[in-house]
C-alpha cells in the first residue's frame, strides 16, 4: 500500500506537456492507493464551468476507467480529426516486485545493512514507478481538459463527475479478439492506403516526418532506457561496495579503519547521488521520449484516419462516376461523395491545426525537459564533486 | 698476509725504498691517487714501511708516517678513498684466494655506501676508544689495526671512518676464515686485553717489528705478533659495546653478559649485526644497539656479499646466509642466565629499533618502474618483455638510473628465489601477479583487441607495484637476487616458473601436500595476538575478495553504461536529424555530442575503476595470501618443534627402558641421542620464536604499508572520479544554453 501526497508529486512532475492551464477546468490526482495490481486514483476536479454540478469534487477511478475513456474518445466519429491523447500505460510494478523477490532470495549472501539498503533502494524504485504511473494518468486527463473540443466531451465529464465507481466492464475475450482483429485490419489498411496519392503537400511531408520520427524516437527511447538502467546498476554497485567496505572496516583494527570508514561513507553518499542521476534521467529524458513516442503514434493514427477519409472520398468519386455512367442512383452517390468530401475537408482542416499545435507542444516540452535535465545533471555532478573533494581532503589531511 | 697482489701495481720495490722520510714525501706529492693506493698497500704490508726502523720510538714513528700521510689523506679524502678501498680490497680478495674482478668491485660499492651511512657511528666508536684509553694506546691500537691509522688522532673523525672500516677489513685476511679473527678477538680474556692496551708504544713498535718480519718471511701470521693485536682489538670492541649500551640505559650486567656471549660462538657478533640491519630481532638476543656493531657488521656483510657474488647460488652462500640470520642456540643458552635481566631492556631496545627502522624505511630512495611491454618471438614461444627501470640514490647500486629488460617469468623467478630464501623465516615476500594462461595465449595468438591491451596494462601495473613492494622491503632490498634482477643485463632463464614444466608439476604437488599437512596440523595457539591476527587476515581476505568481485562488476556496469550511452548518442543524433524544428534539431545533436563525450568519460572511468581500485584490491588479496603464508611458516616451525619434542620424549622413554633392562652399552648411545635431541628441541623452539617474532613484525609492517598504500591509491582513484565529474559538469554547462535556445 502506497500513497503519495501532493507536495511530493509537484516535485516529480516529469512529462511536462505544456498544458495551457485553463482555470476553467483544473484536474489533478492528489492521491492514489495501490492494492495489489490495482491502483485507485483519486481524481480531483476544480472548475468554473456550469456544465458541472459542483465547482470542486473528487472521484475514485481505476486504470481501466481511463482506458474506457480513451477508447470512447477514439471511437467517437466527431473526433476523427483530433489527436486523441495517448492512453496511459498500464501500471507496471512487475520489475520492482521481481527485484524484491530476488533480493529476498539473496538475503543470506548479504550483510544485514546491505540488505536494508537494497530494500530501501527498491522501495524507492517502487515508489518512483508508482508516482510515474499516477503522473501519466494525470497528464492524460490534463491533456483532455486543456483541449477545446475534448474537454467538452460528455464521457469525459461523466468520468470526472460521476461519484460512484464507474465499474466499466472489462473487455471480454471476444472484444479483446475483436480489438486485436481491428488492429490487424488497420495495419493492413494502412499498408493499402499508403500507396494513395496525397493531395496536400503538408500532409505528405507530415506523414514522412512522423513515420521517420516515430522509428527514431522509438529507438532513442529504448536506448535511453538502457542507459538509465545502467546508471541504476552502478548505483546498486555502490551500495554493495559501501556495505562491503563497511564490514571490512568493522573487522579492521589498524589505522586503515578510518580510511575504510570514510570510503564506505563516501560510497553510500555517492550511490544516493548516482541513484538520483538515474531517476532524473529516467524522468526527464526517457519518460519524455516515451510519451512523445506514444503521442506520435496518436498523431499517426490521426493521419491514418484522414487517409482513410481520403480513400473513402476517392472511392465515392469513383462510385459517382460509375453511377453517372449508369445513370443510376446519381443523387445518392452525389450526396455520398459530398459527404465524404466534407468529412475529409473537415478532417484535414482540424488535423492540420492539431499537427501544428502538436509540433509546438513537442518543442516546448523538449525544451523544458532538456533544460531541466541539464540542470539536474549539473546539480548532481556538483554534489558528487563536493563529496569527493571533501573525502579527498579528509584523507589527505589525516 | 698480503704477500703479493696480482692486480695492484708492484709496490714492493717502492716500499722497500720507502725507508727514508724524503722518499715518502716525494711520493706523496707525486699524485694523490697513487698515493692513496700506496698507502693502502703499505697498510696491508705495514711492516715493510717500518722494517727499517724497528727500534725507533713510537712518537717518531707516528711523526714519520703521519706527516706524508695526512697531506694526501685530508686533501683528497673524498676522491681517492674509493681507490684506497680498491687497493685494499684487491688485496683482501687476493688473500682470500678469490681473485675476481667482480668481488672487488662489489667491495668498493659496499664500502662506499656503508662508510657514508655509518660515518657518524664510527665517530662514536673512535671517541669511545679515545675516552677509555690513553693517547698512546689509542695510537697503538690504531697502528695495529692498520698501519695507516696513525693519522687518526690528528685527523677529523670523518677521515677516520674509512680507516676504521679498513681496520675491520684488514683483519680477516689474517686467517683463512672470515669469522675466525672475530672469534679470536672476542674470546680473548678482557683482562689481558686491557693490560695489552695500556702497554707503552714501545711494545707497539715491537709488534710491528715482529709482524713486519713475519710478513717478509712469508708467514701468514705469527703468534707473538698476533696475540696483542687481537687483544687490543678485543678491548676496542668492548669499549665500543659498552658505550652504546650505556646509551640505551643498559647496566653493567649487559657488558658481562656480552663477554659471556661473545666467546660462546664465532657467528654471534656477525649475525647480531645483520639482524639489526634488517630488523628481525628475536627476543632472545642479548645485545642490541646500533653503534656497537659497526666494524664487525661490515665484516660479515662484506664477506657474505663477496661470497655470494663470487659463487652465485652456490650452496655455500646459502648456508652462509642462513648462518648469519640464525642465532645459534648455543649463544642463546649461554645467555639464558642473564636473559631474565635483559628481557625488559631488550624489549625497550626492540622498540627503539622499530622506530629507527621506520625512519629507515621512509628513507629508501628507490623507485622502480616497469614499462613498454614488448612481444618477443612468435607463436606459442612468444613472450612479453618489460623494461625495468630503476631510479635510486642508494649507494648500493652502481649508478643512479639503470634499465634492464625482463620477461614475465623472470619476475616469477625472482619471487621463487625470494620466497624460498625468506619465506621460512617469516618474511612477507610480496607476490607477483599470477600467471594467466588465457590472457597470455590470446596475446601469443596476436589478437590485438582492447581486452588484451587491458590485460597487458593490468599486468604491467601489477609487476611494477610488485617490484616496488620488494625494493621498499628493507630486508629484501639487501638480497643479492633483487639487485641482480634490477641491475644485471642477462639473467639465467627461470625455468621452474613454467606452469606446464616438470618443476611446475612438482610445485603443485608440494602445494597440495602442504595444504594437506596444514589441515592435519592442530596448533593450540598460545599467543592470542596471532590468533586474532590470523582471524582478522582471513576475514579481511574474504571481504577483499568480495569487494574485488563487486568492483569488477562495477567496471562491467560502467562499460555497459558507456556502450549504452554511445548507442543513445547515436540514436539522439538520428533523432536530431529527423527533427524538423531547427533549434530542437540542433539541441538534439548537441545532446548527442554531450552523450558522446559522456561515453568517453564513462569508459575512462571504467579504466580508472580497474586500474586504481580493482587492481589495488587484487594486490591486497595477493598480499593477504602472502601474510597467511607467513602464518603457515610459523605453524610449520611450531610443528617441527613439537615433533622434536615428541622424539625427545621417545628417546627418554627408551633410555628409561634401557636403564631398567640394565644395558649400559646402549645406554650411552641413548644418552647421546637425548642430548642431540635436546639441542634440537631448543633450537627448534628458538626457531619458532624467531619466526614468530619476524612474522609479528612483518605483519605490523604490512599493515602500516597497507594503510599507506590504501590511502594513496584511494586518493588517486577518488581524484579520477572527481575529475570525471568535473568534466561532466563542464559538458552539461556547455549544453545548457543550447537547450535554452530551443524556441
């Protein structure tokens, strides 16, 4: 059972999507409870909008509710021209749990102190994962609330306001399969329509860019993750080294005892800093990349929807030509063609707006995070320098 | 005595003409160097110079000789001294029957170094002698010691120093054996010595007369001549002893005890001093003081050295070494009466010595570096050769800097030799890095990858630290094998170090049996200190091993990080190129650059982790193994002692049986055996105690060195970390404006 409080969370706000904090609708998740695999978020809303009954209210929500909301938005035809904010990933507490398990197995090989430290470290990691989870859910809601169209969505408002358990039905096997099948069809379709001739240069460019960018950012995300993990490994090594030095020191009766003591102490401090470096890199860099990877996926989906509409329109054109040729059902075909064109035009228009704003959002977020990361790196390195310098001075003066 | 010399310029005709004052003076002015040599030649052949004036009064004699002598001596004291010694040593070497160039060279070195080091101590001895005896008698002593010291009373103590050394040197050739004269000297009853010492100078003249004639007639030495000379020497010795003993607050008893112990054995003085020099003094030692031993010490040292130089690795030199380092049991037993008196004092002396040693250790000005590993040969016969450069101001070496090429097995060979010689005595012989078949094979096959470069660097560093440890060990530095290793151009190939050779197999076998016997020996430890230390060492060993594994894993992780950072850098660069916002694209490629540098930083840090941290720990593990080895040696000594005791017990039982069976003929034999085993038991007990004391001292030294080393290495390591962090700050600070420039 873990819970976090507000102040803690403020510090950790990582994936900073630049949300134009519209005071009309403010959403946050001040509290969350973790029970086994389920995480219960408390979604808090503060609003001046009259569409809500109260100006200030909180509701309990689970991860599945978020997914439901996301799916509902994606399936809404009217939002086809929008980038639907990516659904938050499922809370994953597996890795820290696994580690905890392994640690328990290896308890006998470690000194008590070492074990305690490792446990602490894992608990911290667990907490970090937890906080991250809360955050991505929060960010999802904030993205919705700051969107001019999506914020007015009925489902979204229900999600925020309904004070009972939404108790959304979990997808059954058939639906799961259906979803999977739909995805298959979509990918196949994507391949099919990829050959279509683009009518708008903007989208042509945007498509190549996003495809390229997606593959690159996916790669970067994986690499950044690996890098962060290596940092964590080093921090873990420091723990063990410090503990071993400590036990060496406990048995030493020579003047070396003092040196060992200092060194052990130093490594203990270094590992804390190193751990911070790792978690900050994770938060500022890996999470950023990961989030934008998903966001780009959402943008790609938008492009797909638009391309689909384009294909539909062209098909309707063909159908109209056919109908004219056969002089049969011309008005229906004309109507259909007109509708398709209208839909496509509308989609294109809003997609253009969305993509442009996405670009701006991305640049701002990257800027913010890169600056913060650089500042944190400097801060930690300075910390390290101070620690090391202090220890070297101590040793030298002795 | 020095009847003739093959190597020295023919002094004989000259010295025969030397009867007149004028001729001497002329010679003195001719050339300083020649003169020096001459002087010495004349010193060895003292009588020749005086042959003409047998009845002259001592005063005149002194005048005659000192006049021409002082001049060259004082004016050219610094330079010609070496020549002086050379002349002398040549003579001695010749008389010793070993006319070898090397030997004499060695002598020069030793004399040069020791004369410098002990000048002040000799000072003391000279003054002590002066204080105790009258002017004339001192002159007489000096005269007797060697014909050249006439100048001593008038001259400065510094000039007297070499002179005294010479005195020490002079003595041995008188008889065939090195230690004999000392024995004689010391065994002389002090009473006669004193009376002889106070004899008027007339007697001295007589002495000279006698001796001179003896030499001239070709006899090596004559009884009447030698007797007073010896006693005089004995007297001088005694005074020397008495003086410093008083300084370390020893009572008169120590003097008596000395007299007792002195006659006890010939080797006694010799090894007392050697022991002092290296600082492994067993408690049983009756006398200990730095100053008292100077002349004899030189004797033994020089001669031991000489023999070793002459007959390298010969069993004789080995034996000699052992003999000099072991206090004979007889000496100890004779002292045992006085032992109770001296116990606390000797402890105090020991402490004093320890302090002295510490200072001494710090003064070792020698630095050995191992550089330029070079592959020699091809295929499986290939090997690595390293450049071993030594930088030193120690006078025991021929030059200040010298370089030799050594292959890895030479390093191992040196260790084998050292551990064979010093291991059983309880010394911690620093171990070299282990053989690494895999790394070596890789190297031989000629794969030039980063791991083999890593391997070579690791080994090079380990070898360097190993040698440095050897040369900073006060006793090992004195070992001729060490010096040979550092100095000699060509070394005989060390074969026994090959892992797959017969010797290697034999070694493995011995190790295995050792391990078995170690398990079977059940030692009931009487000394808590050893028990605790052993435990401490064992647990430290375990912990260091763990630490080593951890640091190795840190290195692995750091390398991983470096790799991952590199791949992220590449990926970020790609992302930057894909980005359509120019500023962001720029920032991303900048980020890629920063990460690229970061990669290098991590890589360097991984190397630092390896070389400054992991290798230091590996060293400690090796050293701890050596420390445990000394504990094993101590246990072995103990076992030997116990075995001897058991044997003695058996013999006694046998004796009782024989007594009961009434067999007097066999009883005699049994009694002899008992006596023999009793002696052995005592000796083994002494051995054990000596080894214990050495081990104890060595462990203390090891711990001190460890602390020092640890601190030094750790500071180096932390500074490397510090530097890399500072670099990191720089990189990120440079990046920051780029990130801020994203619009």
